């Protein structure tokens, strides 16, 4: 799960850098998707660590961010 988190972070960071250097704003919805997956993975990790309040909060944020990114496509 740690590998997926790192890969998602690298993809999101590279998309952000590419978007800002080329002034291409259409890629930002994909960036939101990868940030949502990072938060989703963090929430799953928090559920495994038995900190449910933080896990529910992160899950809620992940769902909102992924939905906003999907609706802006």
C-alpha cells in the first residue's frame, strides 16, 4: 500500500509541475483524482491503525475530491 501511495504522489506532483510550466489547466482534474487516491489510501491505513475518526474524515475528503475531479472532466 505504501508503494501505491508513493506512485500516486509522484504522478500527482509531476502533473502539477507539468500543468504549471505549460499553463495547461485541463490536467488539474487528473491531479485531483490522484490526490483523492492518496487520501483514500491514507484513510485505509488509518482504519488499519484503529484510528477511525481520522479515517472517516480522510475518506470523506477523498470522496469529495474524487467527485469534484470527475465532475470537472
